C-alpha cells in the first residue's frame, strides 16, 4: 500500500522529477531502496527496476559504503537535519566509477514518505577536472615527471617518515649541462626531444622505486629510499654520471650532455627538507 502511495506521489510530480538533474530515492532504515526517480538511468547508469528492492549499500564498496552507513546513522539520530557527503559508485556492468554528491534526510515521520530521502548528483566531470588540474599543477608538462611543487611535498613526507622510523634516505640533485647549447644551436623543439631522451635514460637506470622529479629546466631531483650504505649511494651517483658518457641520439644528431650531482643523506645532512 505504501509503495502505491509513493508511486502516486511520483506521478503527481513527474514533470518536476524528470527535469531534475539529481536522482531522488527513498530507502528504509536498513537501506532497502523503496523508490528511485526516472533520472537514475541518466545520472547513475541504472534503470529503476535494476535498483528498487535492493539495498543501497550493495552499490558501494569500502570507505564509500562506510560513509553511507554513517550518513544513515546520523539522520536516524537527527531527524531534522540533512547530511551531505561525496561517495564513489562503481557501475558494475560498465566497471566505471561515478562520483556522487549525496544528501540524505530523515522523513520517516512523514506519512506519505516514511523513509530516508536520498539525493544524488553526478559530479564525475567536476572531480575528474579537479584531478586533471591537480596533476597539471604538480607535474612537468613536457616530461610528465613530478615538478618542484610535488617534489617538495614528497620530500617533506620522506623526512617525516625518517623521523618516525629512525631510518634514512638520500637526496640527489642533478644539474644537466649541455641543454642550453642545444636549445640555442638546434632550437627548442630539438631541445625538448633531447630532454625526453635524458629522462628515458634516467628512468631506465633508476627503476620504479626511485622518485624522479624535474626540479627546474636543467635540474632533476632523485629521492633514494631505503637503508643503504654511503658506499652504495656513492656508487649510484657514479652510475648516474656514467649514463652521460654515451651520446644521446636525437633525430640525426648524437648529442652530448654532462651531469653534476650533489648528494645529501637524511638525517645526517638535514632532517626537515629545508636544511
């Protein structure tokens, strides 16, 4: 009987609901979906018949499921308040994440509703744009490497880790010589290709466990984690120098570069990333 009442209510406001950009749903105290608006297909990728009767928690995982449980608990204990949170739903048939802004309100005492009202707005484009902007602001546009901003954050994290664990790591600053000469004599396009060849060689030598950053135009920073001896750090530095003994082939040119390296070991040469 209650389900029929809800259906009659949705028909009465059908035009409003269809034009609404959010998904409107009603769930019971355990999370069972009793009603969901027609916009569900457009906003979250599920038809009404695919979700009605199922538990809202079944569509979420991990921390997102915990967040919704917290929201339900909050509105059940605070009937006059609305709670809001951002959660991620994975559309199983497409296996793609959808980012949702969710609001929830307790209307159990409203005879025509008798449930928890859930509003869901798809904010995937906004979240992805924010992620792209964050990546652009922290990565070098040419090489894709972390830039100075990202490096400083990572260095701070590494220093804090060393202080907590009483461990150590090495920081290597590389100054690449020969880049400006290529830019001036062969042009900046050739100079960019030269830098990419240098980065590829550095990546191949350092592997995935080393943090490599383009600190500035001709400076790179390497964070070497893990317990190593001073001799091992020195050997790695010499290996980096040896990388530049062989010319870099860029187009029809064999280009030479050299490197100056400074090495400091945390915590012996500094502990906070500033010293």
